[in-house]
């Protein structure tokens, strides 16, 4: 789909912001897991707690990890669907959805639908990544307390689930194009 130079620049800036955020979500968990691993390796963790039944590792951590992983895909889809319908109906509140750099729409020149969707992509990436991040931190805590190696591996797998959200400009532009087509369909169905 053809975009103006302003839209292309705004989308590129949004993608860069999104890359930093998604990388930070994953990086924060990886740093935490590295510290936990080092503390366990040096014997700094509580050995008395490790001798108890691994409640966190078997009954709390895995279900929480699975639930957050599932929700990380469901919640962003729901948010996307609602926001896309709002865009199609002309009900876009920039005070709620404005996350990008200045100049991505002003009171005299509102952002294009493509720029609105770039903001939406950023929002849904943060939501999805943060949900998985919570599960990964829980698994890291379970590993720290109970010394179950498989839990550390599960936490690393959840970090990978964050990293699969790492955006590329081409990927975001393709997502925007798909959403624009759906907006046109929504307009035809409602009009």
C-alpha cells in the first residue's frame, strides 16, 4: 500500500521504539535469570527451601507460564479488533493511543490510519510481551527458590516467546496493510 513520506517516517520511528521496548522486556528477564543462576551456582540460594516439595516449580509456575503465554496472544487480538473497529467508525482517541514521537498527528492534522495502526501495534506488543514477562519472572523465582533446572529452561523458553514479537519495519508495515484491509471491510459492513 502506498504511504506518504510522513507516514513512512512515523512508522519507522514507531518500529524503533517498539524494538527497544520488546528488547528491554526480554533483556530484563534474561538479566534476572542470569543473576538467579549465578546465585544458585554459588550456593547463595536457600538450600533449606530447595529441600522442600517444589510447589512453585510444579503447581504454580507452569500453569501461570502457560496462562500468560496464551493470554499474550489472545489479549492483543481483542485489543486490535476493538481498536480497528474504532478506527473504521472514526472513534479514535489519540489521547489514549498516542505513544509515538511528537509529530505523529496534531490537532490540525490527525494521524493517518496507518500511523494509528503503528501505535496500536506498539500497544499490543507491549501488552503481549509484558504478559509473558510476568510468567518468565515467576519461573525465575521458582528456579531460585527450588533449584529445578527445567524451570530455568521454561523461563528461557518464555523469553523466546517475548523475542518472537521483535518487530521489523517490513513486518509491521505488512501487519498495517492487513489491518487497513480489515478496516475497509469493517467500513463496508457497517456502512
